[in-house]
C-alpha cells in the first residue's frame, strides 16, 4: 500500500469510530461533521506521514521511512478526492443556460458541477474541500494560485474534481461570492473581512489563525471585545460558522493575505 492508501484507511476508521484516535490526538466531538473537522485540524498539526505512522503503530506495524517521506501534494490530492466520495467516470455535462434567465443564474450555470449522491456541487467547492483536508495541500493550492502556475493548478484540479479549470476561474468564482448568497452572508463576510484586515494591520497573526480555523472559544471571547461585533447580538458563533466558515471565506482570506490578486471587476459583474 502507498502512503495515500494508508491515510484514507486510517482517516475513515478514526472518523467513523472504528479505530481509536492515535497518540497525540483527542477527539471530543460526537457529531460526525464536527468530529471530522476536529480530526482534520489535529492531522494538520501532526502532518499526514506522522498521523499514518502513529495509526500503523497501534497495529504493531512499522512502516518504512521511504514510504512516510514520499508524500507528494498531487498524489495526496488524488487520494483525498477518493476519500471525499468521488467515483471515477465521465465528467458531468455542464448545465445549459435557461432562456431569459438572470445574469446570476447564467454565471452559476457556467460553474462546473460534480455529480454526487446528495446532488451536484461546484467543482471549486470539491477542490477546496479536498485541499482543506490537509494543511500541506492547502498551502500548495495557495502557492500555485499565487504563481499562476496553470499547469500545476490544472493537474491539482483534475485529480480532485476531474474538471480542468484555471486559477483565474477559481478567483473569478471567489471574488464577490458573498453577493450571490443571502443578505445575512453578505453582511457577515463584509464585516469579518474588515475585522481581519484590522487585525492584520495590528499584527495579530495568532488571533487571525485561530479565528480562521473556526476555534469557537476564541471567537466567543473575541466578539465580546471587538468593536465591530460587541453591539451586534446576531453575531454568534453559529452566525460566523454558517455565513463565513462554511462558505470557504477563510481560504479566500488566506489567498489575499498571501498576495493573491483577485479580478478587480469580478464583484461588479455579479
């Protein structure tokens, strides 16, 4: 078995409760989705090779060093794609624009979709979900996007979504994304982006990192002092989780923070 295969096996077993979390990882969540997020955060701190090594050690297995050192982002992306439930097969055809549909609906129709048991999802969302499963892969995504490395980006997109799109396609989808959502999402994203810009100017990188990771305690303590949130009763953690975290906006902020330029006119076109 390759590293990616061990990773998928152990990730599924721990996530589904079929295996005890390895040494150094403590899982307190019982809800499947929250437990999965908690596990992913713990693995991000350990690193995939170390997570695999510790799980194998539970079974009395010592994996060869060369196996644990061979963790390439592209291979891991392909494995995470399979873990996310993607099945090999022909690409789903893109929906046709309806006659007389609004511009927003037309743009949504042009977004590549991935057919899944629960319905089609944007290929961009599938790509981000896969990259969010591993910190190394997330930073690889940021790096290739920042460098506009089209071939590397398309390879990453293909192995995770089976769709060939470019960094510019992802950035156009991301820019002004909140304007395609609800008014509550628009308010939350606009407010939180402003807050993150202030914190960045103040040099509070650790606080930014904790908030972007979705640490509930940090957010609840922060909202009691933040001038932008203290007088906003609806600004609960659930509000932040629903409108900011679930919308992949932390990734968008990380791209901006790392110097990735978004299309200037994308928001105006929404």
